[in-house]
C-alpha cells in the first residue's frame, strides 16, 4: 500500500504556495555545491512539502530537467509532495521492528485510520509514514511522533498514540 505519486504540476496552486518566497529560498541555496538537496530541504521546511510548482523553478535554477528534480523528490523518503497532517507518525520498518511485529501493527493501524502509507487522516490531524531504521532496535517495534521516539509499541499503545495525536 503506497500513496500515488503526485503530479509534476497541477492546474490550481498548492495551498500556501508563494512563488516569490520559493524563488528567494531557491536563490539562497542555488550557489551551493550539490544544491538540489539543500534547496529541496529548505523548500520543505518553508512549505511543509515540495510544492509541485517549485519543481520547474528548481530545475531552471540548477539547469537540470524537471524529471531530475522530480526523481530526487520521489526517491528520498523524507520529501513530500503534499503537506503532512498536523502530526507525523513514522513507523520503523527495519528488520528488528519487523521481527517484533511492526508489519501487523502498522497494517492494523492503517486500516483503522483508513489511509495508506504516507497518507493523512481525513481530518488532517495525522500522517503515517514508513521509516527505514530509527536506531531504536532495542525498543522494537519503534516509531517517532513529531520527532519524539516511542518504543516497545503494541496495538493498544499505537492506537493510543494515534488517538492522542488526532485530539491535539
């Protein structure tokens, strides 16, 4: 279960899109060696995602194709093409967490929330994303909620985490 790739462009501007601000962010980082990643990180920091409208701007600034920029955005798991929910739950999918049952836990949670990996609940409160090792192997299965580590999760604890995040 994975979220469909976002289009490279859309007819309507993304919510919160500010082309002038994006141009400033891109200009501030475009002279760095290997500028693509720093630019994309800065855009995501500013907008909460990489707005599709920014892709051609980055491509032009770096003299690369839109497809190359899109490839970078879709290759790295930490980049998103749409804004996340108010809270982000990253569930570890690495071997130690798999051995401790994270696949069953995550499948159940995603079903109960009616979302796929990378999806956001209908109320916009919670986005659930896979992570590919959080370094919390001794506390497996593990997760991060808004960057705060959670360990030794079971179904009840995971449901409580999701419930609390959705209330906040």
